[in-house]
C-alpha cells in the first residue's frame, strides 16, 4: 500500500501528468494507492473509489459512478418558449430561468418528465452534466449542509482520545514517576521515624521548636512550628515548605513533558493524525499529574501513620501534599500554553514556585506571623493546614479552588492557539549575529539556565550558612547529646549538619545532565544539521556542548565553595577546643577572646595561660593554650583565685564534679585541679551575675 498526502502540490503540469502515469502503473501491478488531496479534479481522474471525511467520520464512500448516480444531474436548455411550473415536476430542483434559458438540478427519476416538458416548449440546445467530485464534496462541506450550522465541535469531540493518551503517558512514565512518588513517601516516613529518636521527650521538642522559631533563617527556609509539643510538626518541618516546593517542581515537569514537550518534538502532531481531540493532550496530562499527586499524598499519609504519628495529622499532611501538587499542575497547564518552548514553559512554572516560596518566607518572618503574604502562596497554604498542630482541614479548599480557576483557563488558552504555537509570540532575533563559533553558541544556549542555577546556589548557601551557629541548640535530648558526643562535640555536629545540607548540592548533577543533553535536543530539532553544513566538524560541535556543561558545573561548584566557606562567628557553635576530641566548650576565635557559652560562666585569662571555663555543674575544663593580651572584665563580686574553687575540681577529661557519674574516670582524689601552664600567678575572672 502506498500512502500519498498531497503528492502533486507544487508540481508543474508536465510532472503532474508523469505522476498520474506512475499511479496507474502501480494500480495495474495490483498495488493499493491511498491518495489524500484537496485537488478534487486529480482525485476524480485517478480514483476508483472516493471517500469524503467530515469531522473525523466518513460521510460518503463508494465508486464515483455510484456517487454520481445517487446525486442530481445539472441540465441547461435553450428554449423557444419557457414552460410554466417546471419546479412542480417530480425530481426537479433549483430551477433558474434567464430569458429563454432554463437550468435545473434533476434527480435520476425526474429526467423523463423534464425532457417531455422541454421538448414541448421548443427545445433548441440541451446540456446535461453529471455532478463533479467538487459538487459532491460541497454537499457535505458547503454552507447549505445540514451539519454546517453547528457553531463548533462539542466538548466530547475536543476530548476524543484522552483515555488513549492517559494510557500512553502512564506507560511512558511507569518507572520514573513511580520511583519519584515512592521516594517522597519514603523520605517523609524516614524523617518522622528519625525525629522520634532525636526528640523522645517533651522538653527536647519544646527546646528545638523554640530554637527554630527564633532563628530567622530557619523560619525563612522551612517555616514555623505552630505546636512545639508535637513530634510530627517538628520532625516534618522541612517537608511542609521546602519539600513541598520540590513536589511542585516535579508536577511542573510532568505536565510540560506531556503537553508542550510533545508538541515541540512533533509527537503530538503525529498522534493528531488519528481521532484525537484538540484538548485531549492537556486533559490527559492533568489526569496523570492529578492522579500522581493523589497517590503520592495517600502513600505519604500511610507512611507517616506507620511510624506511630497520629492518623488524622498524617492524613492532613498527605492531602496537603496532594492538593498542592494538583495546584502546581494547574499552573504548569497554563504556562504550557504561553510559549512555544518546553524549556521556557518549565522555567515559567519554576519561577512561579520560587515566587510563592518567597512570599511564604516573607510572610512567615513577619511578627507575630504569619502575615497575609503567606496566604497568597500555595506553599503557605500547605503550612497553614498545620498537620499535627491543629489540623485545619478547611485550608485544603484553597488549592482546590485554585485548580478550579486555572484548569478552565488552560483549556480556554489552548483553544486560542494552534498546535505547536504559543500565545506569546517568539521574538525575532537580530538581523546579524554576534556569535563567534560553536563555543559562543553553546554558551549562549545555556547561559540563562546557568544564571538561574547560580542564583539558587547563592541564595541557598547564605541561608544554610546563617544556620551554622545554631545547630547545636536544635538537639537537646539525651539521645541527641549522646550523638553529639559520639560525633566529637558541638562543632562536629555543626559540620555534620552542614555536610548533610551541602549534600543537596548533588542536584548539580541535574544541571550537568541537562546541559550535556542539550546537544541531543539540538540534533532532534534539526539545528545541528544546518550547523554541520558549515566548516564546523562533529568533534568541535560535540566538544563545545560538553565543554560548556563541564564549565558550568565547575562554576557552580566554585560558587558553592565560596558561599559555604566556614564563617567563624561569635556564637557558641564556633567555640570549640583546639584539640580533636576535646570536650571543652571555650575555644579560639578571630580576636583570641573567649565568648559566652550556654550553661557555663565565661572565663578570660591573661597571657600566656590555658583558657578555662566553669561548666554548668561547677567543673573547670582546660582548653586550648591562648597567647595575647586579654581585657579583664569587671564583675560585681571581684576576682576569684583558682585555689579558692575546690568544689570545681575534676579530671581533665570529665564534665562533672567529683562524686558524680564520672567518679570512676576522675579517680578518688578530691582536689586535683588542672595545672596552669604559666609559672606566674594568674587570676581567673568569672563573669557571674550580681546575685550569684
């Protein structure tokens, strides 16, 4: 079978005649030729059978002679005198009289009565013409056709083929989307399980919640904890805002993949050759993303409930994720109609997520908070559900209302554009290019994406860097303290926290993969073919894209190193012993001065000496040797010599006075004090309140 679509378009008459000869040869050899053409005279000259299709359905089909037999014949006659009432004859229609000339449309059964009437009126000339294929075609497409009075296709017709596209999309994403859904549910459950071990009692939860709520950077990044006593609210603090934004990005990618990306690649145009409605692709994409959001929310709720958290709070959290994912899916459905590029549509969706995240952060930072800005953000709505902290179920209506607004908007915008086009027209480029070779072209194609990634890295780096001085205050339970000791102290915990947060930088691989894959995208779009038509070699073309990708990754790593550079502050998280494994809490700082440690009095010594600190239970700890002059603060009760502190005697490695749990480690001696390094008599000045 040979399928020919408009084969003679653009051919001159000589080549048209040659083509017709080729078709006849194929027919004589027993082949079947299916010809689709709007040149009806050509189809009439070549076809044995004719089918007329309207609105995706065959409305007329059969041999041309049969179709003509079932239609009217055009008759034109010149008469000596015009007879009266010809239109009353059976089978005679559309009678037109012009002087002595009469024309009419006659059915096969009305030819005999008409000929008798015309002969009796004095027939001079007679022209009889069978209907042409064009007339047969106009019977179904002309303004007088019965079906042409409809204003347009029905909703059912515009959604034709949606179920087929849903099955195709689920088959395409059966692995990737399933793994992402499971990953989100497992991460939420594992975080809840880990939180139960880190914060086993009520005081530790309250202390950690207080620290988070009083740290502006933590509130901006993750939000507030509305119930300090709730284990679920504390354990899932990162998942109500940050991971919700990640979920929204996932749904944006899913929507664009099945709408604008399919149009850009030409896949949707190929599928539209079948019986596929205009809105089928958008409807199928929404069904897939909405279904994925609901399944993810229910799996997450089950995962959280399995860890022992309250079932009501778990369901509220899961439905919050589900409705937020649906809201951002609807946002992506709108952005897919605006531009002609899948990358631009995805970028617009990500920008919307970033704006909503900033609105939520600014609103949460307001005092007493949250302000009205948080209520303008779908991410803020997810936080205001307050799972495990009151379960405000009515907030779930807000993202559903947003879906009810944006989904019809997306369908209206889809009806206003053509396949492959966007509502926002593409801007023409400059008449003369300013690029110098393939390397400039590769950089130009990726510079905007790289700038967006770099901005995200810088912002995230400053936020995480501002948290390092408060990490040790988050974990105050006995289990958490034991973990801190095993890690090597508060500073080791800070390093572990920063390492865990910096591990998020692993998404830099996503940029590298995207940038390198741009080479394949250029090849599919046909741009590479034009480029290789010049003096550019394949090696230079490939090296330019790979080199730009590697350079971009290196730049992001450099920015990460600069932004995440340890910043020695003045808070307790930076007070550490100079010796590895030391449990001392006072330590060196940029000025060589000691600083206040939570739960301990501050100690300042003159040069040269070992700096000492008085622990919460009155234990003197020896720390790193410090040289340099130190100002001596004045206290209400005056200086106190070291020998006057027998109650603070303990071993160098202990953290409690004698007689406590560390007695065996300290030994039985009752007056062993840390030996001073300086032979000179030094005084230890304690900054203690006047009431001490």
